[in-house]
């Protein structure tokens, strides 16, 4: 991060999901850049909802008569051979790596995309296999250099209780100020849609990418 504070969203890969569209729309009226951090060395596991949606993209194709979203899943990787591999080593069925595919997809949707930063080396240097300690290192940066955008769903209560809160308290006591975290999706918004899914325009973008 530079000398000017930024809005910071950390995800396995940057991708133009509804969540990211919401973040871009929310932050565009503020005088701070948006940075999306990627961890391309993180291992792919098929029991992680965020990671699943990177390999099998749930795209909204329309609305039903009662207003519910109609999803079509577009699978772009072989899940069996991808299990346990780092993100950067996973190939799609279209001849690109998983990261390349999502980067090109992102650029096809946003001509002026936010900065996308590979933070995997930073994670290596700051307790990759110890999430509690890693969170302390990350939250320390958020006392000065940025505002993290995050929301924690009820299923993550254990993670919040055992990792986030202790790390937050430890950094507040050590530095003397609270790390800056903004809830970018409220509990009321959380239930309105699958935020890991993709808007309809992503479907056409994928068709163009895969027909090259």
C-alpha cells in the first residue's frame, strides 16, 4: 500500500461478482482508491463456497415469475484434478489458468478496473498457515494504511469469535487505535441475493472469452 489510505477487499481471486460490483459502486464516490488483494498461492478446496464459485460460476440468467433469480452454473475447471492445488496452478477447460481467466473476465466487464494486487508473497512472509497470527498482521496495516471491506455471515461465527475478535483486540491494545473495517454488505442485504453469483452481463463476456 502507498502513503494514501485505500479501500481494501481481500479475496482468493479478483472476479466481477455481485459482491465486487457492489463494492465498486459503494466506493466510487470517495476519494480513496479500491485495491483488491489476491492470494494466488492459496489452495483450492471444493468445500469452500467462495472457491467453488470461482470454478463453477453461478450466473443470473433472468428472473422467475415470482422475482427469484434464475441461476446457470458455468463450470470452467475440472474439480477432481484441481483439488488441493494452488490457485495459480489450476488450468481451466479453455486453455487459460484460473487466474488468467478471471483477470480477463474482470477487464472485459470493467474497462477501468480497481487495482488488483497479488498479496501471496506477503502472506508467505506473515504466517500463511496460522490464520490467527496472519489476521493480526493484516489488521495492523488497517490502523493507518487502509479500510478493509468485509462482512461476516452467521456461519462464520466461530471464525469471528476465535480469530477476528482476538486479533482486533490485540492490535488495538498494541497500537492504541482500532483497525478500520467497514461492513460492506449488511445482514439485511445479505439475504437479498447470492453475492458470490454474477450479473447477467458476465454470461456474454464468458461466451466471448471462450470463443477466441
